[in-house]
C-alpha cells in the first residue's frame, strides 16, 4: 500500500492509456481441430471465445511499442519527455537485455539515456509497475513514467495441454504516469497495494530455462520450456484474492457499489469474476471484461482492458476505478484511481 499522503509528497496520476493486440485471431473452433475440446467446453469453463496470436517475427517489444505510442498520444506526452520506462512481462525478447531497453531504442530515445528495466510479477506485473511508478512520482524522482505490460504467451504454450493452452493469448497495454496536473488528462491514484506468497510458486511456472533447470537437450525433450499450471489451485486463489482486494479497496476508501465507476479485473476466467461479484454482492455490470476476445494476456491483461474501458467511456469521470490482478508467484495487487 502506498504511504499516507503528506504535504511533502506529490500525487501521481495516469495521463493516458494505450494498448495493442496482434491481428491474428485464434478461436475455440481452431483449438477443436488440434486437441480434444470444443467451443462449448472452453466457453462454459472460461468465458473465452478467441485470443490473439503474434505473427512470425513479432516480439514482445513490438507489442510494447504499439501500446506505448498509443498511450503517449492519448496522454499528450512525447517520448523524449519520458524519465523512466518499465516493462512488465514474463515473455521478454531476451533473458538479457531487458525488453524495456529494447523498447527505449525502438521509441527513438536511446541517446537520452532514459533508465529502463523489466519487472517480473506475471499477471500482477503491470499493476506492480504502477505502484512503483507511483512511489517514484510521489517523492519527485521522476516526472514522466511509461509503464507497459505486454506478452507473447503463444510461444510458451504446450498446445497439447488443453487445461492451459486455451487460456492464454498475446497482447498488451501501457499508461503514461506523472504528477497530477490541472491542464490535460490526469486521473489521480488514490492507493496501490502489492502482495506475494512464495509458498505457491510451483502452482504456475515454466520449469525449464532458468538456473534451476538450465536449457539443455534434456529440458527440450521433456518439453520443460512451457507453462505448467495447477488449474484448480490457481482458480481458488484467484477468487479468494480478487474478493479480498476489492473488499479492501472499498473499505479503505469507504466506497459503496454506487460510488464505484468501474472495476478492471485481471482477465483470467469469467467464472472468477462472476464468483467475486456474487460474493461481494456487486453487480456484474461494474466489472469490465474483454477476455472473451483476448483470453488471459498475463501482464498485458489489465492495461489492455483499462485502455478499452477508457476509450469506450466505460469509466465515469470523477468516480474511482478499482484494478485488481493476481498470478504466478503467487502475487496479487490492486490500484484505485480517481477517473
């Protein structure tokens, strides 16, 4: 949670949003030709109808670039004005260097030596990044920060495992953040929260490729470089923390259902969202969802939904927007923004 406001601290805000998803669509019917599944089976269990797939040669930094340019334009900020770039991803272009540094170069501002780094918190990564940006802005370290969440998950899927491959897609989004301003778009952050529980780390992971199991002929033959998911455990975790995060945000800011402009949840599974709404006694209409068209894009999930909600005027001016995310780590996080 962010520190209490004081006279010496600035208030951070979102200036603009952007997003991008590759044009290629992979539908549930496409999966039914590959594995033992059907459109009805996938839709009834997840709410997902289709997801986007990156083209050959299209990488995470490309998705970041499209998202960043859209966010910068929406914010009325030039790339040369950025002080910091953060990219949340679990599918970087390379293990080294960071995708953020590659994005910096693609934005044409490498000569400005703008600091850039990646952060890895899986599906929570983008909101984690917003919380970090909030802290930098509030203490005056940086004034214009680009936070991106983007993934090319199609390249780390086991397309023979119907419990996992049907869930994920490619895409991302971005925000430009800075001190709250009177002129121009400025949506103030009210609070953020970051949490983690490493005891659940094995519930969602890529077993091969790290120092624990370095890449080798054995890890390749064992198909260890793909996502492995304990679906039941992660599903239970998702419902529990989604409810806890939203309830906590409402309590801390003394919000009732009618006070909330919109809830942007991690787009993992419609049943998680429906269960959270029911347990909190909140109307499902408060929750913005687009997972039927994109699936779970991990760190790209919340910013992609946020940008779509912003551009479709789903977030009433002057009302709080609650963002919640959860994923591998296990991690979970929230942010409340006065829209």
